[in-house]
């Protein structure tokens, strides 16, 4: 089914920041599988873990324990402010589970309210509830009736959250930095103000870090950058480094799920957990967030320099290896084609915004090469 405007490139292999198509042409991959390949393509750490686990055990049901699942859970809990983990297979699924947890918490602690405040320009996934949570008309219009239980406010405006809170509100759900919605960074005190508001009104705070987690913003988790701890955290994308895995985590306060409340057949299976554990351990032990921070800053500075040269660039914004470039005209489609021709893969979030999100192991030399390709593509696309 043609649900995405695919570019006519067939990718057959990758290594680090680079991929090759079926004709042998190579590209710098600054899409990283949509912020998934955080430690690069074909990273030997992940390959070895998959090979070893594949010869041992792929899957048992969650009726039993497996060692990779326990090791991954331990690694995540030891390195975050969270206490408990549930493993699933994608970001939308992680958010769905988190919503169930929040609703149950509301029944126990607040006598039933279940409404969740989310932000305009957010992105939380494609299932029906996540379509309702994702406050962007283009993701909702075709799918009515939309599930209820979500109220929308402008991002980075604490007053709107205060005004939207009523006796039915149970939680606030935000991305620390909005990614798909155009790389929107909140003011430095926004998330701490949201945290205080949630504490004062006995609400849960949930951070969707499906995109920002695992080093993307230059810290292992985005919440660390803002020094604000959520009650519930969702992860996917970079968690597996390329295998499909998602998770929602919670602190002790929000730990309300009991046997029978939730489940998943494939969630947390031995193979994906082994790959994810290897990827996450690599991220922590090799200080991949540090590289994301340093090279990401360099990347943003180089894009800022290009803005001096190309007036059509109206804004460059980002943190770590998540940088958005906005244009004063709708050239993103044309620019993407020109970049493809030059051997640089980028992602478009709107007709006038492209996202730079390379693997977090990217080097300055690779950024230089990408900037040169982008510069030439801009010359072609802007006329
Ligand atoms: C991609 C994304 C999702 C959805 O993840 P899937 O694995 O595609 O279901 C949810 N939230 C955020 C912030 C995302 O970037």
C-alpha cells in the first residue's frame, strides 16, 4: 500500500553513517532509519548480540523469564529515574500501554478521571488513540470518529496547561523536544513548570521519548537535559538500534499495573532484547550521548554558517543530533531530490522543514561532507 511517498532508492546495505543502494551508489544517511540507528548501521556490537542470541533462543512467551529481557530491564532502570519496565514492539504501542497505566492510576488515585493533556505539533504514533493524542489535523481528519480523552494545548505555554486542567485531568503527556512536529525546543523553564503544576494538582507527567531517548539530544534521555523527571517514560526507535522494540517505564508512584492488566506476545522477546541490550550498553559505555552533543553542536554551527550563504534558510534549530532546517519557501521536496542525487539522505517533516538526524556515532568529517552536499543541493533547489 502506498502510505508513504517513497523515494526511488533501494537500500541494500549499510555501515556506520553510510548506506549503499542496489546499484552500488553510496549515501550519507542523515535519517538513521527515522532516529533508530543511533549507533550506526551494521554496528558489530548489535550484529554479534543477534548472532549469539539467534543460536540460543528467539522467543518464549512472557509466561517465563529470559536473561536478555532481565539484563535490558536492569540496564534501563539503573541508568534512568524509572523503576519498572514493560517491553513491547513499537513507539505507538509503548504510548498505548502508558495511557492504560495512567487511566488505571487515575481510577485508583483520583476517583476516575482519565483526560490527558497533549500538545499541538506533537507526534505520538499511528494507532487510533495515538492519532487522538497527536494534535495535528493532518493525522486526524480522515479517521473520525477519533477516540476521546485527550485535550490539546500549544507547546511551550504553561498557562494553557493550567487553563486546560479540570477535574477530569489525570496527566500531561509531552515530548521534551518535539521532533516530527518540526524540531520545536521549549524554553528552559517550561518542563520544570509543567512538573511543578503536575505535582501541585496530583497529575502524572509522561514524557514520550520515542524520538529523543537513547542519546539523540546529547544526554541518554531528553529529560536529563532539562533536569525534569517524568513519572512515565516511553521509548522505542533508538532503543533497539534497528530491531523493533518499544518500552514504557514508570516510577514507584505510577506503578499500578497488575497481572492481567496488559500484555504482548512478542514484547520483550529474547532476540530483540539481546540486540537492544547490546545497543544500549554500547551507547552508555562509549559515551555516545557525548559524541551526539559535540558533533551535533558542530553540525548545527555548520548549518548556521550555510544560512549566511543561502537566504532561503529561515531558521536552524536543534539539540544534539536532532536539527531542523526551516526555509522561507516550500522547497523541501525539491531539495530532498537534489540531496539524493548528491548522495545525502535527509528527512522532510513539512513542505518547508528538513530534519538532520544522523547516527549518533557520526563524525565531524562526515558532517563536513554532508554540508558540502547540502550546499550544492540548495543551489539547485532554490532556483
Ligand atoms: C515515531 C514516534 C512515535 C511512534 O513510534 P512507532 O514505532 O512508529 O509506532 C511515537 N512518538 C514519537 C515521539 C515518535 O517520534
